[in-house]
């Protein structure tokens, strides 16, 4: 047994010696020196200052490329570099804005080693995809990464920050903050678990992130969970181009790709559309409660397993032909078919407090948020079918509801309007909402009677705005796709539009504005596209005439309720 212990110890010692030898060779190959400046409080020695010295001395035993200079916080260099915390390490401050507040002890020794190697090479080592993201950075970013010596996940996030600061030193600065050394800063930023990364004081990452996800979060100043690779092709050939990356478009992309059709999803703005801005979703099958952004991330992750997604590209033009051309701000797509899943947005009142309290009492969807207001007082703003339907739904969920309408007569159908009296829902006539107020949540609304000029306040817990939708039909109109009388894309029961090879799905068709119906429409449209590419319906003149809107009356969209 004694021999076994001796043998094991000897093996470990040999492995350590081999590792140190390799490190020395690596440091020797570095082309640049690595100057380190240690700033500390005069006359105040502590464990962090002493640990910093020991770590740096250990590294200096491996290479003469590392130099160390020590200064007090009252030195002129501390003022020059805005150092006010003890201890603070500045690493090559003539080339980079990177500082370590605390000491690189424990697990952070790995981070420090990586910092020495990267800065000695003066190369970030970022992946090609990360480099493309960093090239798009145009404004300064101050990164703060909170770490702990006992955290095995912190080094990965620190290295992400180091690489970003080395790649774009003119825009990116980095502070690595030990929460044990500076608990006051950790408390200020509520960084009670590590690692946490902030950029310009905005939380962009909790936990260790994949490098590409980190740089994407840094660029967008918002925590990302999914990285969509940048594409460099100037021309992309596909069977299907889906314009719109909401639930309908993402679902359609999954179905078309699984059918063997080459597909591209193009999204100008954030993926997920309005769902990504919804705080909580409680009526999507399979989830009792899920954050809108979380649900979108799940959908996007699923779609990325199949389909190419081109985010941040705006479609500028569509040219008919065989193939059709779709021109974006970055490239050209050649495609056999196009699916318009461009969505619709809620019309807003544009009054003070509307955006501030969105998701905190202000809602645009009773079906989505109504159950949260059971037993509470709410108003519905509007006078059409949608407003009356929303009010009736809220009444049946147990809310105390009134309608506020700017005219003296509802625009809703009589059969719906009659239900208001039957269900005891009052209408406040000739009245407009001029402001929404509260503290953490909506507490009251400011009302203006447009006949008498009287201004009053009403205590409410919720404001449901139902003044209509703005369907995104600009592209549809540009290429001659017919619209219905409500301004949505006309389509038949198979989601074919009036233009052969052009299809539609989701909120741009009108009807129920629900996530689950949008996904269903996306799937149905995708299956139609698959079948039509096998047997193009427009080649059958008799069949095409049945779907041609020019020879049909204006047809209300399937399932539409207005």
C-alpha cells in the first residue's frame, strides 16, 4: 500500500511538472509583455492584496513576460485610470481597459491564466461567428462580471468578457468583481449568485453563457439564451421563404423542413413577435404558466434544429417570377413559394402610462390575461365587436368590468351589444382615457368626457385596450395580394392568397389573435405548400378560379370574429 501511495504521488508530481513545462513554453512563445499594476490602500494590508501578490509572483516564476508594479490608491496613476478600490489589478492598461477588483484566487486562477495568455498574444480568440457579432458593435459597453473564488462556472463567463474587451478595446471595458472582496457592489447590483454579467448596468447574463450567446447579449444589451449564426451568402436558394418569425412562421418552418422543403425564415425584429413581449402566458397547452420570452426561446430552439433563420433582415421587395426573388437589407432569396406570416400589432391609445404599465395592469388580450383579474375592477376601452367580446369574456372570468367608449353608440353588432345589458356590463359613453396611473401596478385611469369637457378619475385594477389591430400588410399590398374588408390578407381555407405561390398564416389573416391558433395556421399553411409544390393548383385553371379572389366575393377570413 505504501508503494501504491508513493507511485500515485510520483505520477501526480510528474503530471504537474509536465504541465508547468508546457506553460513555460506557451508563455515563451507569446510576442508581447504583460504589464500588471496592483493598486491597494496605503497602510491597509488584507487577504485580497496578499493573495494578488502571491498569484502574480507564481505566474512570474513561469515567465519574464509578466511585470508587476504596485501603487497606492492616492498615486497619480490611480487618478489617471480611475482606480478607487483596493485591491485592483490593471492588466496592460495602455492597450486595454481591463481591471480585476479583488484577487484571482481559487477557481479564478484559471481566469487569470487565460487573461495572461490572451493579452500576451493580443488576440481575442473569438470564433468567426462571434467576430461577426462584435463587428456590429457601434457603441461603448462597460462590462461588469461578478465572480467568486469558489465558483467553477465563473471562469467561462470571465473569459467571454476578456475576449470581448480584447477584440474591441476602443469600445469595450471589463471589470471582474469578486463578491467576497466587494459585497457592497454585489448588493448594489443584486448579484447574489454568480456569475452575473452586466453591460452598461443592464443584466445581460446569469450563469455561464456560450461565447456566441454572450457577445449577442452584449450587442443587444439584453440577456439572450439562443444564438442564431450569421449568414454570409449573398444569394440563398430555397423552396419556401417565410416572412415573419412569430409562432406561425416558426411553426411553418418546422413543418416545411420536415417535409423536405428548403426553407428560410426572415424576421426584421425580435423573434416571437408579440409573444416575446408578453410577461406571462397561461393558456398555451402544456404550460400552466410560462414567460412569453421563455416560450419563444423554446420555439426558436426547436425551429433552429430544422430551418435557417435570418434575423434582423428587413424584406425590401418581392419580385414575381419562377423563381420569385425576395430582396432584404442583406441578401437575395430565390424561392418557389412565399408564406406571409407578418402578424398584426395592437393599436395603442398613446396615453401616459400605457407603455409603463404594459403587463402590469394594461393588457391587449382578455383571453390571455383575463383570469388574473378575477374579483377585480377593470375597464375595456373600445366600442367594436372585439371590445364587447373582451368585456363579456372578462365578466365570465369573474371580473367587475365596464366599457369606456368615446362615442354615444357602439360599433359592435347588435347581437353582441345586447349581451352587455343582459350581463350587467355598464358603458361609459362619450369618454376617452387620457392617462393611466399607479405605483407598481395600475391603480386608476384619467377620463375625459368629450361632450362636457369634464375630467374625472376612476379606480381600476386593469385596463384592457381593444381599439383594433394594425395588420402588417405592406408587403402583401406591394405584390398585389388582395385584402378583405377589414384590411387583413384574404385567404381561402387552405391559406392560399389571391396570388399563386403566395400563402398567409397567423395574425395577418385576422381572426383569433392567439398563439395556439397561429401555430395551427402555420402548420396548415406549411402542409398546403408541400402539397401544392407537388401538384401546383394554379396550373389547374378550373381549380384556380375557385380560389381566385378576383372572381369571388369579398370573403371574411376563416374563423374571423370582429
